């Protein structure tokens, strides 16, 4: 991994490691739908990731006005250990809970309508979910990541209300 990734994000990459939602490739259930889209689709970039992906020809970095954040898209396939954090945690998301003042892990509300893992109650790998919960603690300890997750959480909450 490149040295210019933030220390926190690099640590979260390590914590998640090879853990995935299913032990097999979950793309077999939907033909990799989360890896396809148009020029406006992409995965949001966490603090420290933009510099890595904008210098990687396999990805296109763009500013997503819907989230007031940078995002990245690929050509539909990638080297798995070079994916952004949003891809690594999909179909889940880190959310900030104002009541507990903690970052929690929950299904990404944007994926609920099309991801078979969430639509069909497919059993998710417990090691994957555990790695996300531990990662949430690490992200919460980084002020930049905490602010980013608060920001994204407020937008996703607004989407859910509309």
C-alpha cells in the first residue's frame, strides 16, 4: 500500500484484511452489480484515500456533489487488496449515532434495494462483521475520519427520511 494513505485508513485496511461479507464471491448473486454503474456512480473516499486513487490509472476520482465528497469508480473489476474502504465494507456503512456518540456499523441504506445480501437475508460472515465493528473504533479515534462519518451519516439519514 502507498505511504501517503493515512495511518488510520491503512490500519482499517489491515483490520478488515481478507474478510468479506461471504466466504465466496458475493458477486455471483448479482453479477457484480455494485461494481457497475455509470459516470456518476462510485464509492465514496474516506480521508487519506483520494491521493492514492487519483494516481492509480485503474480508477477515476471525481467529486460527488450529492455527498460533498470525493468518490472513485473503476472499470468493473479491480485488484481486491487495492479497493477503497467503501468497497471493502459494502454492503455496510459506518454511521455516527448522536445519542451514543459512537460510530456504528449497519447496512448501507443505498444498498438495501438492490444488494441480494441485504434483500434475501443471506447469512453474513461473522468475522467480516467483527472486523467492521473493530474498524469503527479505530475510525472514531481519528478526528478527520470521525468528522467525515458524521458528515456522511447526516446525508444518508436525510436520504432515508425523504
